[in-house]
């Protein structure tokens, strides 16, 4: 099970779900305290800003970030849930959750995964750059990008409510 949330809901989501693995997608200056019960070896911090093109002073998501995410989730034993979060729980974290499910289910239809994401969170707006890079890295031939485009616009929000996604 994957749980997606904002930074503001990180500690309560980890506590309430019993998660033991966490992925953080935030900028370099964002401060995050490791939640209780999460071993540092089961924690991945990706320093990226929520942008799709280079902006001076910010870190655009790159292939190395997505490759680190894929490597991390593939070694997850799935004995306990994983929490993926960004600042608002809307863009970077939803792209990472979508990538995670695609990486762990190479034969699962991308459109089905994207629709499950939309059903779980009407505010989800996956970061297009992360999705495009993941599509290339996972060899999905544009299907991940098309699937996210197919879920349409999100409900505007400043912060998403925490939500969960099944892996299968």
C-alpha cells in the first residue's frame, strides 16, 4: 500500500498507517524531520522543486532523481506501507506514486493506474517532467504520459487530503 500526503500530514500519516518507508520530494531548503519508526535506510530524500523546466536557483527533476526513486521502491519489501510526500501532496508526490506503481507492476496498464490515482485524489496533478522521465526509464513508450493526460484537470487545491493507492 502506498499513502500520499503533504508535508503537513507526513508524521500523522506515517503513524496512522504504520508505514516504515518514506519518500520525500522537496527542495534543498525544506526541513523534514524523519518520522518515528522509519529507519534512515528506509528513507529516500529527493531534492527537487515542483517545476518542469529549469528555473534559476531551483532544482528541476532529472533522470537521476527518478532512477533513485525506482531503485528505492524496487528494494522495498512491502511488509509495511510506504508514504510518499511532497509539500502539498499534489504534484511531485503523485508523480512519484504513479511511477512507483508502474515500476512495481511492469505489466499493469498505465491508464488503469492513472485512473486509480484520479479516483483516489481529485486534486492530483502529477508533475509532468517526473512522469515523462519515468516513462522513458521504465520503457513505457509514452503510455505513462498519455495516461496522465487522460485523467484530465485536477480540482484546484492548496493542499491535498492524504490518500492511498493499492499496488495491484
